[in-house]
C-alpha cells in the first residue's frame, strides 16, 4: 500500500453531505448535477434560486441565502466560480461581481456515488463508435428474441442498457472535458496546435459513425411494435423476479416501471419527441466544438505569423522610400502604404437605387440637401402654432382607467368570501388579480403586526396559522405557495 499526500489529506468536498444546512446543499448540488447531465455546465445564482423555490421545500428561501449557500459550496470546492464580465457595461456592475458556477470534478464523482440506484459507471471519457454498432446490432435482434428464453432476453436487456449507459456517460464526460475552464485555457496556448488535428479527426469520426448508425436506428425503432417491447420487458422482469435475493423483497411493478422508463429513454435518445432527438443535439454540440477548436487554432496561427517577417517588410519599405526622387513622390508612396492622410468623404447620399459596390458616384441620381447658414445673423424663422388641447383625450383616458379599475374590483370581490381571501379555496385565479392579491400579502407580511390597507382604505390582516404548501390554479399555470389567508376587518 502506497501512502501519499492525496491519501492522507482531508476531502473538503464531502462537507455538504453533513453540514448544518445539508437539506439545502444537497438540493443545490443535485440541481447542478441534473443540469450537468443535460450539458448545461454554467449556472447563475438566479437559476439556482428559482429551482429552489420551485421545489416547494423552502418557501421562505431568499436570494441572499442562496448567495450564502453558493459561497459555502465554493469555499468547500464543490463549485467553481468564475466572474462573468461578458455583459458588464459599467464599473458598478464590475464591482458587484456577477459569477457563474460549475460543479467541480470531485463533486461530480461524489454525486454519482450518491445515485447508486441509477448504477452510473465512472470511467475514462471517450467517444467510441463501436458502442453504436453494438446498440444497432442489439436493437435489430428484437425480432428474433420473441421466442427466446427469459434468460436470453434478460441478458440481451442488460447488455443493451449497459452499452447505452456507457455511450451516454462517456459522451457527456468527454464533452465536459472539452468545455471545462482548463480546456478553454489550453486551447489558447501554442502547444494546443500539436494535437488539434487529432481532436478534430477524433470528433469527426465519431460524428460520421453517429450519422451512419443513428439514422438506421431511428427508422428501425420507429417501426418496432410497442406490443413486442412490452412482451420482451415482461419476460426480463419475470426473470429478474426469479433471482433469489437475501435482502428486502422488491416489487414487480417497480422493476417494470424502471425497465419501461429505460426503453423510453432509448427511444427518446434516437427518435426523439417533437422532432428533436438527443442524437441531433449531440451532433450539433460536437460540430460546435469542432468550430471552436478550429477558431482557436486560427487565432493562434495569426498571432504567430503576425510578427514573423515584419522586420524584413520594414527594411524593404525603407529601401523603396530611399529610391524616391523627391518629396512629392515620397508622399505618394506614403499614401500607398499607410493610406491617405486627409481623405475626402461623400456625404448626404440617400435613397440609392442599387446596393452594388461597383456603382460609381456619377451613375447615381442627384440628391438635394438643404443647407442652413451657420451665422448668428441669418436665422430660420419659426412658425408659431397654437397649443393643442388634449383635455378630451385625457378625459377619455381617465374614464378608461376608472372602467378598468371598476372591472378589476368586481373580479376581486369574487375571491373575497365572508371577508376572507383563502388561496386554498380559489378555483382559478387570473394573472392581474393574482398580482394585486400578492401585493396585499406582501404588504401585510412586511408589517410587524401583519396588518395593512388596500388602495381604497380597507384594513386587513394576514392569517398564517396552520400553514402548508398548496397549489393555486391560475390561467397561466400552477402557482405553489403557503396557505395564507387575507382577512378584512369589519
């Protein structure tokens, strides 16, 4: 057994599994991991805060608490924070330091360890087209497996799932390494040019294999009868149930649902839903990486060649200037090399009949441009006009506002039953009324005595006894909130 520094040093990345606010930390890391599975590596704190609120587990969660949790996870090296300066337009915005966050490699492996039921394999990232060949062979064997034994069908099912998981996992890991911050820095170095062609060739071979097998698989999977899949999965489930186990008894329905969900993932991966499959996304992402690698390599090449023969060029230009016969010829030579010192520009050319760059000035139509004198004596006389009367428009606008406000008050009366607005008993809530009710609720909760007044002077207080999480049906979706009650004083 070899003892080294890595073995004896503490692993701070596991602190989030046993910290005081472990419930919040676990949910945040799981959200980052699910987005990482979708190849969405960088997230802002606003994205994390919205996801935490949508869970319904933290109704009083604030943006400041989210920032504190992200800072703790960054300090424990679970997250990698990089300041986003791409949209900074002022010094104040730069000082506020808006960060993007990414999972660290240690945390990814730790989170995979916590997902034992998903049986994710942690292995070296690579893109092997042979996995696509195996999956194609196993999918095309479905017709011959209907009369096979349960053992053969179970073995086929296990091999198909193992190859599919390896393909998906290896691709995600490999793409993540190419999109990591370390890879971004490496692509900007000159040493990257040595194996740039190998990476591009490797990715293109994978895309080629993907296009060859994916189209065949898509067409073949679409034509497989669903009844055939159900029969095969039922036989695989029956064999799984026949295996003697010493641990807790598993439910047959759970295994069946798991197997059907896996087949649905395979179907969505190759065929897709709504015309978009994971194969198409994978091809687009790979092509984008190839373009990015080529762009970086081109920039490095331009920087290398920028000062290659500049000294010889300057020497040759100085020789040409030395051969000029007079100063006028030297001026012409300077205009040729460095451009005209004071060029003339054509202005006031409007409404061109053609966008051709070969069209000359004399071929264009004449444009007239009105000039005004710049002297203080000659001024343009202004025409006096009487002030316009907008009283009618103002009265019409006032009546429209009053009519709209009266209609909104009628809507609000429907939500007030016996002087109480009970969000739990509301059948359906429109968007404008929801905005007003939530503003009342916010004003009441911000007060120490939890009382406030409406715009028309009605007093109310907030009843927060027996709080629980409820779902309010709205015209534009489902609104999850605590079961507050707005009670009006008589």
